[in-house]
C-alpha cells in the first residue's frame, strides 16, 4: 500500500518525539518552519499534527501553539512513586538499575552524540558551573535532572529517553522522602557532584565510551552511598 505524505510526516514527527528532539512540554516550531524541516506542505503537517494529537502525543493551546504532552513519559512512574515513598529501601533497587541503564547511556552518548548534542551538554555543564559558583542549591537540583536527561537524549535510543524520564521522576521523589537525602546544603557534597558531572562531560566530549560509562558508575555509586542510612553502609 502506498505511503501518503501525511503518513511520512506523521512518522517523521513521531520519531522526533521518541528520540527527545522535541521533549515533553516543548512547543513545536512555527508551522511554516516545521513544514520546511519535514519537507512537507503546511496542510500535510496539520494532518500529521492532528493524528498525533488524537493519540494524545501533542496538544494545541489556543493562541500559544502546539506542545508535546507527557504521555510518552507518563506510564512508568506511578504507582512506583508511592511505593518508593512508603518503602525507602526500594530506592536501592532503583539506583542499582539506574547504574546499569545510565552507564550504558553515557557509553552510547560518547559514541553517538552529534554536534548539537555536545552543544546542549556543554550548555548544561556551563549552567551547572555557574550554579556551583553561586552556591545556588535550587538550580543545581534542577540542572541535575536536565543533565541526566541530556545524556540519555545523546545516546540516541528512544527507550533510554523513556526510561530515564520516569526513573528521574521517581528518584526525585525518593530523595524527598528519604531522611538522609543527598543533603545538597552540604557544600562538600555539592562540589563532589559537580566534579562527577564534569568528569562525565569530559569523557563524552573526548569520545571515550568506557571512561564515560565508568564515570557514570562512580556518580551513581556516590549517590547510592549518600542515600544509604549510616547503619546500613
């Protein structure tokens, strides 16, 4: 069966949602620019957007534009968020899984990151550096999630992006309910986290996959140690 222009546009736009090119919450480019990007007419683009909106992946806001919904990244976290809050020991299992997943993501990012990915990662690193310099705890916490998400996107594997978004959401909730916590207010801890993030950036930028993987392992191990109650260490 012949594939129509609308079918091709739908698949192309869907691929951009899956690989994180347009992440959840992002507004799509203006209609003319996006049509040019996909190489289709504006009418064909509208049909593709309507199809994806019908599936809950896009949503139009009057007077604002078309936005990517949370649907691609909304299926895993619940009910795990509540379970993590009620059973903090499950956080160890979650971090163990994060170590495997994010180690692989860092390795692939070092192998596959495009110039645009590296520019994004550099931008996040620069913002992390400024936040550390200014001792801006709230910004450091926010950028931590942005950083890990950017690495997952640079791995160019749609499953990494999906799982990463959900795991980070659960991780933030786990920290909030853990009495020990990471204690971002501790400057020594904040400095250690910054150094770990920078080591990851250096390995990815240098295109050294196994160094990047090991840097991520070291980071997750540090976080896990901080979240483990002293009596259990």
